[in-house]
């Protein structure tokens, strides 16, 4: 979140802030010719010199900053529209249902039914369980579930862009997820648990359907919430503070704040779901820990239906991913080399994208090139974001330890009556506390010190903290092996006494991973929205989410290390990989710091995709 420009080209700022036609509706509802015309602001001063353009004011009296003011004035966040809060609450309900359900997966799969229990509940001093398939099976199945849920966003993004639009795709995905929830509930009915093969089959089918619904929901709800602000304020504008100070209301800063609190709502939902469901599992049974998240999830279609005419919504414009890939292939023509270093240099050449702009090609441009020069700049920016995301699988590898191995680690320490799958709630608790502190104090404080904590810097710090978290987990595991009565096999079914270590020592790795999420995960969502072409936001968000699926696939290679006596190696190797990836990420992308504002100030393309049948702009 920056308050001043970095490496800013005043000509580009003038062009970007000049009043122009935008395809984002100024009022709730789908884009059509009427509200598109309402967004046109007369008096394009972009061609005037900075000294000549004293001010730019639209028909409603909104004043836009001059290039000099962009450099000199303080930037502030705008007001988040109330509709965005309802979307955030929808996300809270969905995350409550997702994490409330998945938090008990490890114990459900790994541990056997407690003596005398038919529901999996164990009471205060026992260990909940149902299927008794062991730690490797639980790690494998939970990893598959998470991987599947992050592969499906690619399909959800395609359907949103090509056919349904984001809003309708979310509605359909909610329906699919409800079916998955119901099947998972069936797998936990006591009479089904009594027949483990049937329970495993129902559980697996439920996971697959559940993942399809989650995958269609995630890549579309994230852009939808930020578009509620962008629909009203797509450009920077001047705001006079009560003190008389002229400031710039910056959409980029506002979007950053929206995603901070969007992530806070995610963690409020996951926190409530996880805490409640581990106690439901422990004292009542798995059927209740699956039913309650389903009931909460049923709030989401109700809210979406009631708000259907209140949200700013983009209609589908046809997937432009194929056209973007054809553009990249055209740009790559003649630049391939058997020398990989030469190929990389060619990819980074200054004229890589300039040579494939329609104005440069002139009469030689191919027939499929129906877009303008600005869309080429937007694709370049979006692909830069995707190259940033390519480093994320290693980051998620560290984060994912929280959903399986650290839960199992907790079960080998002194719990003092707390369920082992309760401890990982330190992570969402820390996020709920520290997100507002970061937004209101840390980032502004760094700005006052002249430190521009740009997205690339934040992501690099996220990697560093993820590595530190895994180092802490490795140290804890080392002492479990050396202090426990069962040596290097504390998870063995024959081991009856935990290591003499208080389980709350896991606060250290959980706090570190929480701070890493603030810097890496939230920034990734922000980066996907601000850098993607507007008609590719679902796709670019899906690419960001797909990095988690790749991480889970990589995690399958670590399954053999996810058991005693190799867990110290597991955490250590992941810590080293995260550290190396963080250094590599910074080396590869630190120059983007200088381009941050320049990329954000790209003028908007008039290219929308295919022709719309309901009054939208033509392709």
C-alpha cells in the first residue's frame, strides 16, 4: 500500500487520470448502453500539458488530480460501499462451511472410532476418530481435497468469463457445494461409519462434488467484491479534508484495504467454523460437525438472491484467454533460442510487446486482432502478475503444513483438555487481530518513514516468514522426539503418553505463518485484481488460486516424510525451499517495484471480448 508514486511517468498518469469512457457501471446492475453513457465524462484534457490542465472536473463536480498533484498530494482510501460488506459476509459463511467441515478431516480419516463410540466423539480425554486409516492416508486425502478445490477455479473462471458472468457462476457453484455438503453428512451418519468401506466411498464422492462448488465460487467472489468500489470510483479523484488539505482518493489503496478486510472476514468465518466444529466432533460426533457448516452455508444463496439487483455486475464477455495466448505466441515469434538465457533475455526485451501492438502491425495485423494497443499493455501487466504467482507453490507448501502435519504434531504433545485440531485456530485469531493493526498502523507508519512497502516487497517478506515458521515447527518436532517417552514414534497407536511439551508452543509457527499470510496471501489477491485486464480478472485470480493446487501436488511428494521418524526433515526441507524461493522471487521481480504505479496507471482498453447480446459494448 503506497502513498506516493514510484518511477512514475507523468504523461502516463495524465492519460490514466484523464476522464474517459469506462466499462464499469456507476450504479448497481449489469453494464448496458445507458449506464455506459452515464460514465462518459466530457472534457478530455489528457492531451494538454500539466501546466495547462489546472484541473479536470466531471459533470457531477468530481475533480481529478493533475500529474503534479499525483506526485505531491497525500493519498487516502475511499469509502467501501455497503454492498461489498454483504459479499464479505457471504465469503464468511462459505469459509465457515469450508473450514468447519475440513478441520475435522484429519481425525475423521486418521484415527479409529473411540471405544464405545458410534459417532466418532471421544469426550474430554479421548481422541476423536472414525475411519482409522492412519496419518499417511489422512495427509494424502486432505491434500487431494485441497488440491482439487484449487484446480476447479480454472473451470469456474472460464465459465464466468465465457457464459455465465461472475454472479451467476457463484450462484451455480453454491448449489453444487450444497450437494457435496449433503453427501459428506451421509458419510458421517453412525450407521454408515459402522461400514468403513461405504463411509470412505461416500466421503470421497462428497469431496469431489464439494471441491467443484468451492472451485467455482473462489475465483469469482474475490473480483466481485472489489468491483463494487471500482464501479463507483474507477479513477483517482480529489478530496478536500476537513483541515483543508487536498488529498487523492486512490482506488488502488482502497482495493488493498478491501482485500485486507475481505481476508479478515475469511478468517472470522474459518475461526468460528473450526473452533465450533472441533468441539462438536469431540463431544457429539462427526455428523454434527458436518451439519452445522451446511446450515451456515445455506445463508449464502439467500443473501445473493436478495442482493441480486444491488450489486454492480459485469456480464460475460467471452473468454479472452485464447486471444491473450495467441498474442503472446505472436510476440514470441522469432525469439526462441536453444540457449535458455537468450530466450529469457528475448522475453524481457523492451520491444517484446510493442512489436505486436495493432498500431505497429498496421495492415499486417491478423484478423483475430480485434483489440487496441491498450489491451496489449493490459495483457502484458496481467502476465507479469502470473509470473509473480509462479513462485507461490513453495509458499503454500509451508502454509499447508498447518492443515495436516501440525495438527498431527499437536496430538503428540500435552493438550490439557484441548482438542488437537483446535490449536491451529491461533492462525485466524492472529489474522483477525493483526490485519487491522497492519492496515491502520504498520503500513501508514512505514510510509511516514519513507518506506514504500510495495506488493513485491510484501510478498518477499511473506516467504521469509513462512520459512521461519517451518524452522520453528522443525525445532518443536525435534524436542518431541527427544523428550517424549515414545522417542521418534509418538504417533504410534501403541504410544500412550504424549511428549512433556505444552501444545501451546505451536503459537510460534502459527503466528509466523499468520503474518506471512498478511504479506503474501492478501497481496496476491490484490495483485490479481489490480494487474489483470478487466475481462480476464476471474482467469488471473484462478491462476493465483491454481498455484495452491500445484503446491498440493508437490506436497504429495512429501507424504513419505509426513510420518515418524522423518517429520523433522519434512519441516526443515520445506523451510529451506521457502527461503530459497523468497530470495529467487526478489531477484526475479524486484524491478517491478519501480513499475508499480506505472502499471496501475495504464489507461483502460475499449476491448471487451465478444459482442454482447444484452446491450453491452461490442467486441
